[in-house]
């Protein structure tokens, strides 16, 4: 009977020892931080993977992930520099950088997300309020760097590292869309009308210059034609004079026949040798 009691006692002690050892040891994964708490006070922060020991029934181990998370921030209303209201849908990439600060300040991931939401919204509001609507929608998104830097600076004290802040898309509230679209349409129409007017002005300028050049060219051509004509007439007169001086009688006969042709067109005239009709015409 006594032997049985000893066996039972040894078995109970062994079981208790196994349980005690099991409660004393814990494993930390490579994707985790482990924070050892004793009565709510942080005693140790473990960032390296491995097997560790704690005081059973006294120490509590809290595990936090080292991974990056994507937090889809709820859509927020932002007022731009030109007083337009726009809806901004954004997200943040973040992780726990300092588990001690994280646990002391926000304690849980849900509270951390709430803090990220507040800080990123403040960054969006402060940065986009300095820009006009068109620059936000169509311009380079360099302003995202400023928003990311703002979030990094303001969340570092909470043990949170912000890797990046991005805007998925921007939109207008339903009640403002038609007004903004009409204004944008009116602006584009004004720009188009201005471009057309400038084009017509330039076209008129080109036409006027072309007409001027054409007038100058015609005048020069007429002057050259008159010069050539005068030169030709002078040459003809000279040739006639030379011919007349060589054979006066022949030249007189030729000019007389040409006169007949002019005086009596489309007719046949028979004259004698004395050409008496010419004397009568005179």
C-alpha cells in the first residue's frame, strides 16, 4: 500500500513538473515579436526567434506580428485650395516597428488602425488643402511623399512604421459633380474659342501677306512686260527703218498693200500699175 502511494506521488510530481516546464517555456516565431508582461508591466521584449523561458502563473506573453499590413482607409472628404470638395480613397502600408512603444501607447491593432486613420487623414487634409483640384487629379502625385513623411513622423512615437501612403482614386460628391463638369466644360470651350480666334488672326495675317506679295509680283511682271514690249517696238522700228533705207520703193509697196488690207477687209481689190486708189484714199 505504501509502495502504491509513493508511485502515485511520483506520478503527480512528474505531471506537475511537466506542466510547470510547459508553462515556463514558449516559442517565438521569426515573424513575431514576443513581449513578456509581469502584472501588466513590460519585463522583456523578444524580437529574435527561438525557445524562451518565463515565470509560470506570473508572466504573460503577448505576441505581435512583424509583417507589413495594408490598411484600407475609409473614404474621407477633403476641401482643396480652390474650395472644391472631393472624396479621397486612400490606403497605408504599415508595420509595428517598436513593440514596446506600440504596447505602451495603443496596445491593440484596432486602436493602432484608428490612430493611423487620424494621422493619415490629417496629412491628406493639410497637404491637399494647398493644391487646386485640377493639380490633384491630373498632376504629378509628388504630394504623396509629403503625406507619407507626415504620417511617419507622427506615428513613430506609437511604435508604428509607415512604409507608404497611396491614393487609390479621387472623386466628387454627387451633388458637386454636375457643377464641376459644367465649369470644366465651359473653361475648355473658352480655351478652344481663344485658340480658334488666334488661328483666324494668323490666317488673316498670312492671307494679307500673300495678297501683298501677289500685288508686288504682278506689278513687277507688268513693268517687265512693258519694258520688253517697248524694247520689241524699238527693235521693230529699227528693223523697219533699216529695211526702208535699203529699198524705199519695195517698202512703200508693202506698206500700201497692208493699208489696203486694213481699209477694205475681206475684199478683193484690183488696181492698176499706177496704184491710183491709194491717191484717191488720201
